C-alpha cells in the first residue's frame, strides 16, 4: 500500500514539474511578427518593438518584430512558416488567405474609418490633368503588391482605357512617400499612393488626377497554422492596447494606425467582388521583378 502511495506521489510530482515548465517553454517559442515598411523602416521597427513589449507585459508572450523589404516578403514568410503574424495590406491578406496561409484577426482604422482610398498624382506643372494624359508616361508605384498604390489604381487605369503593360513605363519607388518625392523630382511623370501620402508643402506642388474606390484597411493577421488560443490572447492584448488613449501616438507612429478593431474574413468580400467584377485574378497580379527608382538624396531623407 505504501509503495502504491509513493508511486502516486511520484507521478503527481513529475506532472507538477511538467505543468510548471510548460508555460515557460511556450513563452520561449519564438513568435515572429512581420511588417512591411510603409514609410521609414526604423520608425516602424521602433513602434513595433514598443507594441510587442506591451503585449509581453499583458500576456507574457514574447514576439519578435521584423520589417520585410517588400509586400510579398511578408506573405512568403507567413506561408513558409517563417512568421506567425503579419501586418498585411488588403491585397496581401486576400492573396495569403487564398493560399491558406493567413487569417485576419484585426483591421486598422484611420480617422474613424476601416476604409481608405488610393490616388493618382502628378506635378502641378506637368500638364497632366486627366487619366488619358498618362499614356506614354513614366509612372511610379510603391510596390507591385500595394493595394492603394498599384492594385486598385491599375484597375482604375484599365477601366479608363489605359493598359499599364503597354501604355506606361512602371517604376517601383519603394514606398508611398517615395512615390511623392519621385514625382516631385521628375523621376516619374505621375504616381499612385494612398490618400493622402503628401504633406501640405507637397500638396501645393502636385495635383490629384483621380481617387480610387474605397479599400478595406490593412490587417494584423495570423498564420493559419498558428495556435488559436495564443492568437486570441495576442489579439485581445492588441485591442486593449489600442483602446488606451495613452497609446494613440504609438499606433500612429508605428503604422499610421488611428485604432484597431476585431476583423473577420467576410469584411473583405466586397473587395473580392470588386476584383471579380473587374475580371481580376489575384494570382495573375503577382508580378515579375520590375525596375526600381534609384533613391535620390531627397527620397532617402523622406524615407
């Protein structure tokens, strides 16, 4: 009888040790959150690090932020198991979700809205006043997978009789502010960005040729294979962080976020319908490498 009691106590002791060690092991698991640089990589990285520190304080979950070089890098990282979280733009999320790599948890808001628009701009003295005037010009985009800076503007262009493949010379500027700088410097005749990537001084020297239809805001998404309970804890922590007015500047500095709200995949169905109506196959929009603008001193400063 004593042997049996001793064995029970031993098993209980071992189980207790296992349970005690398990949370620590789970915390030691590296969770990578991949960001796309929308303006300045150092600023994004600094803000992301502050956010992950706050998440760790609230949950004990350690997250490593990284900044990818482009939009496709975040998608590939999530699909290849290199990142468990991603700050995905609209098109990037839809593409990653279609590949079974990502599920949205949070949608950002700006100015109280979960939607935004793109714009096509030109220098005020360029003589470009309509979309038809863009034929034969050099056109800057932030990135081939930028929703507001290329995907939706390219649909707008095609709907107005301009074939980007044959009517434009496309250059990748590397970001929305860089597009504005490239247009002002004359590296490009026109370009596309989100509304409004220009500061007040830049607005005086540029004109908006057109604005696009509404686009759902960017997301915080988790890899589809990621543990659901852990994802929910991180989601709850981020929503709590965003609800605190003291963190408003941090959200703005990190990704120009005005706020964060819980998101579901159905939120993007209307945008998917826009793509379908335009006859767009999202897989066909994934580009081959395109030439890039060599950064000028002004572009480097603006980035």
